[in-house]
């Protein structure tokens, strides 16, 4: 039971499996009752419709009242520290605060401050973690294979700048998957050798159970960027083209955190192909976040005992 | 029963009259119960407080939970297609999406995509339609005259750039009204000859039942615009001045989609004069939109059978 | 019973005390039932997360549905007057409108317009009033001393540009407090002589019951500003340093409207020191605003008779 939800690596295997099972229960129609009105603030200092809307939907489905705060209209502009902003939201009566912030580990100065008792939820921190995305990825893989141990999983693309690549690599290795990495050399962080094997997409595309493609930030492919390839070259050398897709194992799946740059990371025709779980990932995102928020609600004793099942 | 609501011209006369009657029932206090929680996203790619707030109020009055999404903070900025954005909102669990977009017919590529089953509501598309505005205009006229057949209606002003002028001209002609148009020659689309007669405001102001004035986009009257008249000249030649207002038939009404440029399209003193229905139009907007959303809810079987009347 | 809430000075002493008592009841768990769904629009033309979020929370705790409108996306950009915007929100069905606007007395042209019957709540007008902030300050002082008469209160800092300084000075003097002012000469409005004595912080810090520090707008301390002091000099000459804090009376309290510029107006270590009521003020803000909104709901007969107490 977590007061905060900041980094999936702080959970042990059982705790992660419990969240996955809880998410599946919510997807199957589980409902909960809150003991009193509960308020969560959502503050996204970096734009993210997808994650923001997914958290808001998860909150609403649990009966939590979301308070959306646009940091562009906020006191942050007046030089207030994140700590003071969080304490303000706490004073106003929020039970939790979902934050995405460009500072890696934005939450670290806050969790040691005993005056903060509102719950902190990390919706992405700088080049750090994106734990709710990791959990929905795990849920999507588990849906398919009912296990992690022994699965062969490729993570392909911009490993260096991707929050979710690092989270997923650490967790999946811990859970027993065998990992392969591919993508441009200049985007490979050498410490990923601890989690798996750096190879190339053509070597592994026919062998793995999961092709987890990462988003390319297009501005990195501009002419004035320092990269040694264009968007077309990226697609040809590192992307999941139709031809490569045709070499995948029959039961292998395609994943991507979205939004997809169609025909760059993945061929347009593969995005919604039968092997693709990309929109399934988004759907799972709401249920994964419901499980995360539930662990916080439980830690605060805010869920009524007599839970009941949905009739829908 | 409509899964989408995109263009009023796709409805037959009976369907339009049913929406008008339903809107009147809501205004009289009708309430409905939803079978389960229903979520609609509101995405306005072009600013429109009035339409956005009106849709949000209609949703809330029906018990629908609105999810407001500001496209300026969205993945659209990351190059995502509208189709992928809509599919994302669908995956996250929205039952419908209300969209205003600068692209005429933004919905056309989407309605043929069988993977999209979330309902699409057109809140204004480029130089195309503004069907919810048309419906509220029809409701406001019907309130007054209990019929359309034989009514004489003038539509005056910037016919070329007005979404609602075209929607209304097509529908009102079909419903049996006799239409007159006035305004600058350069803002008269010649195909409007199919719907009515192009004349000048002084010829018709004393004859018609409805003076429907259109909004002028002020930037078109700037010095560096190519128009041949200034704001003051526009008011004198094409506007509903006090003097012209005094020549209106006793039971004739003034309409305008708002926001009004007071003393340009309409004399300040006429905006809230007894003949004006401008704020009545805004009030009707909420009920017209409740009727529109109800047609979608019905098509998805989301309304409980035992509807009951409001006691207020 | 107020239809609008615009300026605390329009209330008599009994009415103010009734609001304070009502706020305390809400803090103690009082709940109310509304007779029908009630909608309030929140329009903040100037950024203010704190006040906006506090009003939204107050609305939600009372069961009012907030409709948040971002004026940056609004028809205001199309040149609509504030009066027409308010009448639009009224037509759409809002029972009240909470507005912050840069125009001092923005509400004056509206309250004489008999067509406006939606309730207006002033969340800060130009260099005018900030009555909900004043009320929460009064509540915070009353919590501590159970009276105003005879209290010695210092208001220190930028008296010239602070909305709340003027509101508080007028009200606190009327309620019987003895006021002292300190801060830069150039920021002292000479008519404050009517409310209390202009002196310096070192003379009064050991004598008063309340040190009410005002926010400095940092841009006034820029090199190109005309002020005769830097941020560091401001802290040394006018700020509540640790040394000055140590001279305060044992039961005296520190207040600040927040956000605080730590180490400018107040030493970092004092912001959350035992004497500080700064976060308590924010907490009280929600309950003070609940009391304000309740006075409006009562004036419109929107509260059900059989109120009941919270069991939490």
C-alpha cells in the first residue's frame, strides 16, 4: 500500500502483480465506493493529452473529483517552488496531486518533507520514469502471454531520450523477460547492457514475442539536428516496416507508447494491424491508473469496505 | 436516431421537427436518466467560449460527464492525425467527441473508418456547417411563429464567410420559408440564388418576419483589408440601424449568432430591444444541444426507459 | 443576504461576523443540500491558480457545478464587452459568475443593469478589492484571537499595489483593530493615514499581534525598475528576517497572501515556523469562499431547509 506512486522499481514483484490483477478487475467491471468526497489535482507542466486524459478518466471512474490545473496559468510563473505549490494544493484540500514535470526526480525534495501528506503521483519526470505507462505496458503484455518469465522482448528506437524505455527495461528484466535493444548507436545508453543485448532490428524481429517500438521526437530528425539520418532513413534502418512486420512470429505483438509517427517508427498499415496492441495499450492505461490510484486510496483508508461488482 | 451529428441537411423534416420538440421539452423541464456513466470529450481547435460552454452545459444537464481537452496542450502539436486523436479518446473510454475544427468536413475521413465507434459531433467545421447553431436558430424561429412555411426571412451580412448562413439558407428553404439576402456584393456567394433573392436591406426590412443579422469579422474591415468599406460605412449601408429597426413589422424579430459587434451589424439599442431574440438564441442553444446529444444517446441505448419530468 | 459579492466594505459588522461563523461551521463539517443543480462559471482574466482553485473547491464542496472558462480562449478576444459575456453565461444557465479582472470596479456597469440576474462574485478587481482574500484573513485572525477590537496589526510591504492591503486596512480599522504600516516610502499611499500609523518594521515587530506581510512583485525589483532598492536590500530593510521574527511577541502570528518570495518578504525558515499561519490562510480560503457562496445561494433560495451535519 503506497501513499505516493513515483517509481515502479520501488515495488516488489508481488506488488506489481497485484496492481496488474486489480487493473484487470476494473476492466472487468469492478466498482468501488469512496468513504467521502476525494479530490485529486492534475498538474501537467509538460503537455500530454493522452496521459492527462487517461488519469482524469481513471479518477472519474473511481469517483474521485479531478481538479485540473494548467501550470501555464499558475503561480509557478510567479516563481513559486513546486513544494509550495503542492503544499498550497494540500491546504486547499486535495488528497493527491498527479504531476508531470520536466525535472527528473521532481518529487525527491517533497517526499522527505513531513509537512506534505497529500499523495504524489508521478506522471512522468524529466528523463526519469513514467511508471503509469510502464504498468500499462506490463498489463498489455500480461494480457497476451499471462507471464513475463522467458518472454523475448525487443525495445527499439530512441532508448536514450525515452522515459518509458528505462522503466520498462529495468522492470521486465526483473520479472524474467529476455531483452533485446535496437536503434541508432548514438541513442543507445551503454548501461542498458545491464538489462539486455544491443543488436539490430533485422536480427531480432523474427525471434521476439514483443516488438516495443519507441517514439522518435521529430525535431531530432531536423536538418539542423546532429543526427546522422533523416526520417526516411530512420524508417528504413530502424523502423518496423511492412517487410519487417511480415517476419514477426505469428503470436508476437507490436507495442508503442503513442502518439505514433506513422511510417517512421512503424509502417502505417501495421499501426492498426491484428498484431498491434497500440490502442489496447491506451485502453489499458485507464485501468492501470485506476489500480495505481486505488493503492493510494487504500493507504489513506478512503475506500468503503463493501465493494460491489458492476452490472454492466 | 443518429450515431453522429455532423450536418443538419442529412436529417429529414420530421427528424428536424423531432429535435425541435425535444429541445422544447427540455426547456420545459424534462429530465432523463442515463443507464451508466457517459463521457463526452470536448475538443475546440478554434476558440469558441459560447459554443463550448453551451455544449458543456447541455452535457451536464443530461448527466454526461464532460472531458475538456485543450488542443493547444495536445498531441496534435506532436503531429498526430485527427483520426488517431479520436481513436485515442475512444480507447480512453469516451462515448462521444464534440469537435470544432478549421478543416471543412473534418469528419469525413473518420465516418468511413469502421474502427471508430465513438460518436462524432460537429461543433463547426471550417467554412462548412455549424449544425447546432442552425438548430437553435430554427428553435428560436419556431418559438415565435410555430411554423416555417411561408415565413419571410432576411439573412444579412457576410454570407460568404458565415458557416451558419449556408446551413440556415439550405434548411429554411427546405422547410418552406421565403429567403432574402442582403449585404456587400463581394460577400455574396452566387449559388445562394438557389435559396432566395439577393436584394438590399432597405427593400426588405419592412417586409420580413425575421431579420437574421450575421457577424462581421472586424479584421475584414481593417485598412489593409481589401474590402471597399469601413466599419462605419458597413453599419450605414448594411447594418440594422435604429432607423431601419423602426421600419420592421411589429411582430418581426431580430436574430444574430453572437458575439455582436454593437453599432456595426446592429445598433446598440436594438441588441436588447423587445424585438431582439439574441440572448434567447443563446438560451435555446443549451436545449437544442441537449436534443442533439439525446439523439446520440438514444442511438447507443444509453437512456433509461422510465424518464420523468422535472419538478422545478 | 447578498445577490452579488463584490466588496467586503458593503457589509456591516454583523454580516461579516456571520460569514466568519459560517466558514467555521463549514470547517467543522457542516454540509448543505441544494434544491436543484446549480452552476457557477469561473472566469479569471488574470492568472491566479490559488484563488481559482480555492473557489472551485468551495463550489464543489457545496455541490455547485463549476464551469471553468479560460478567457484566453474566449469571445473577449473577439471584442465582446464583459457585460455581453456575463449575459451570455446567464443565458446559458449559470447561476453565478466568479470573475477576476484587471479593471478596477469591473462590476460597476453590470450591477445597474436590470437584465443581469446571475450573481457576480469579485475574485479581485484591478487595484480595487479582493474581498474573499480579506474574509479569509479575518477568519484566520479571528481563529487566533476570537476578536478584532484592540488587536495590534502591522501590514508591511507594497501597500500601494496590493488589493488586499486596502481591503484589510479599511475593514480591520472598522472592526476595532489598531493598525500600523511599514514598507518603502514610495509604496505608501498617503490616504492610509486614515486607517493607521506609518512607521517602520523594527519599531513595531515586537509590539503587534499580527505581522501581515505583503507580496512583492519581483518585476518591481528589476534593475530597470525605478525603485531605489534591490531584492536583497528589500529583505534587509523591510522584510521579516529571522532576527526580526525572533523579536515578535510569543503569541503573535505571521500572515502572507502567498505565493511567498522566500527570503525576500519573509525568511525561508519563518514561512512554516510555528507562528506562521500562511498555509492555514489557504485552508481557510476554501471555507471563507463556501460562506460567501452560501450567502448568494441563500439570497436565491437555492439551499434546502433541512441542512445536516457532516459525519466525517
